[in-house]
C-alpha cells in the first residue's frame, strides 16, 4: 500500500527508475539479495550453463552455415577464431578446434541440404535459449504459459538473433578494424576505432540484454525504461567479470592441476555459469525496480494494479 503521509519517500509514484529516491533503492537492493536466494539463482544459472554448453557447437555450425552464404567457411572460421579470443584462453582453444572441424565439413551450396542443416543446428542451439527463457521467467516471478508452437517460435527467433549478434560482433571487432587498416587511415583515427569497437560491442550487449528482459518473460511487456538499468548493470558486470575471469585463468594453474585434460571444458562451463548468473541478476534487478512503483510500468494504456498482466507491475515490493 502507498504511504499517504509520504507518498514518494520510497518512489511509489515514480514513473521512471530515475525518480526513485535513495530509500527506494535501498529497498530494491535488499529485495534483490532476498530474491537471489529465494529463486536459487546460482542453481538456475548452473542449469542454463549446462544447456548453453550443449547448444554452443550447434550454434557455431549454424553461424558458419549462414555467414558462409556470403563468404567461404574457412574465412568464417578464421574470424570466429579471432572472436573466440574473448573467451578464457583454454576454452578459446577448445572452441577454435571445434570450429576448424565444422568448417572443414561445411558447405555453402544452396539447397535443401543446407536448409536442413541450418534448421537442425538452430533447433539444437534452441535448447540453450529455452533454458535461459525459463530462468528469466523465474527471475520475474512469472509462469511460462506459452504453448509449444508459440514458445519455440519465440526462442528460435532469439536463437537466430544471437547468431546474427555473433556475426555483427565479428564485423565490429574484427572485420571493420581490418578494413580500416587497409584503407591507410591516420594512426589517430585507427586508435580511436580500436577503442570505439569495444564501446560499440558494449552497447550491443546492452541492447541484447534489453531485448531479452523485455520479451523473454511470459508477461505484458515492460516499457523500455524499466529494463534499461538491469541491462546496463548486467552488461557492465558481464564485460568486467569475463575480463577478470580470463585474467584469473591465464595466471592460475588451479584448473589444470585439478581437472587435467578436462580443464578447458570446465573453464568454458564456468564462464557460461558466470554469464548466466549475471544475466539473471540483471533480470532480478529490473524486476525489483519495477516492483518499487505503483505506476503502470507496462506498455499501452494505463491500467490499474491487478490488471497489468505482470507480477512486478501488479504488486508492490516490501519497503523498509
């Protein structure tokens, strides 16, 4: 219920996250910690990491097949190999070896064989996306009631988007700087481009997370402003966390000492776990920010609480 004496002391009348005062953010922080434990985010992230690992190589096969329509598979494999340098070292080597095998057997010939190959790869990779969607529904306290056809159509669309995102990342991180270098541009401009590509990649990660947070949960869509904070925070922690984890793996032999020849697989799984955990944490943050206001945070005409089609918008979170 709203506090009639101090209606805005906790941001209950906030129409956007920036209007929530400090006391409201303290409430949000406490609830995020509570929900993180209640929703077993660590366990869910581990499950998503497992399915993401199984889905990764079919996704690579689909990427090589689709991107290979405009270039040869070996070129795609080389560019993907450079992009895999963003992974922890040993995991990157594992991924590069698998990409080489896929590229050697890949064909770009148009026909039903290619179509069937891409569809099978997309369907296999879709398992990872479905697991992520289930985790995001839990983070938003929603029950996924979408049927088999609608549910798989949405997750397949996002799987295809993620593959396109990888291709766009190749263009931003590898192809564009290489093309600029061949143009004989001034060193200052090349340096700016080298730094700028990471800014663009970060912005692309923010956009991808915002799309996930807005459309993955089975609920009425929130307005963009109510998914922006979790997207920015999630992107920041993912980029920094990935860099720190890669640095740790590079300078520590603990994984090799413990897991031996399986170290590369374990490191890749741990990176997937870290990524999944951060994505779910961003969803929990968005959910509790939305849970802080009594204003309608969903798209469309203003609706009263209880008729907004979203748990976070239809109820108020605890204030202290």
